[in-house]
């Protein structure tokens, strides 16, 4: 029986060594995963920080802008000698989404200060013989007459009312704001 007991002890040590090797291998695999995830986490943190800085910079630039100082128009096809060259990004603030791009109307302010789509809407309303609805404006500004486009345009119309560019005499019927003295947004 001594032989039998020695064989069992040898098998037990071999089994423990095999389990230890498997555990060591698993630890090494998990350490490799942690290192990979740490690298991904660091990249994600860097991306988050860049976005935070960009948001703060845009907020600062927009805060410093005033409606009295419209963006400089840049004609990249014909630079004039002796004149300072404006930034190629001048006017880009009007293409920013999710921030205040429609200024409150003030006396003397023309539709040219509005972002393109808002300017188009104001021009369509100005050219209409009477009050207009969002669904009438959508095809005139080049959008398909789909529910989503109509609702988006209605939202823009409401924003133009809030900022003093348009009036909403009856629910869903929009006209130029009367306090503007009948000045067409197309006149300069």
C-alpha cells in the first residue's frame, strides 16, 4: 500500500502544478485585457477632453459675437491685393447647430444676419400674399413635404416668432412681424 499512497501524492502534486499553471495563464490573460482596456480608456478620456475644450471655445466665441458685428464675407476666388485676408472660417458660426444662431431682431437688422434656412423662411413669408403655414413653406425652401420636415420648419417658425422676426396671428399662421414697420427682409 505504500506504493499506492506515493502514487497518489505524486498525482496530487502534478494536479496542483497543472492548476497553478492554468491560474497563472488566466492571470496573464486578464492583465493583458486590463492593459488593453486602460489604453482604450485613456483614448476615450483624451477625446472627451478635446470635446470639452471645443465646446468651451465655441461658447466663448459665440458669447463675444454680437448681431451688430456680422461675419466677414470671404471671396476665395478673387483675393484683392493690399486688403487683409479674412479667415476662411469667417461666417462659420452661422452653420453651428445646437446654439443660439438666430439673433433677436433689432431695428435696422436685416435677414442677412440669419442662418441660410431661417433667411429662406423669412423671405418666403415676406413674399407671401398673406399668412402662411409651415406645410406651405417647406416646398418653397426646397424640402420634401414630409411630416418631419414640416415639423422642423414649424419649430423654426416658432423660434423666429420668439426672436421677433415673425408674428403668429392665429395658431400655425405666420406673417412678418408688424413692429418692423413693413420693411421687407429682402430690402437692404
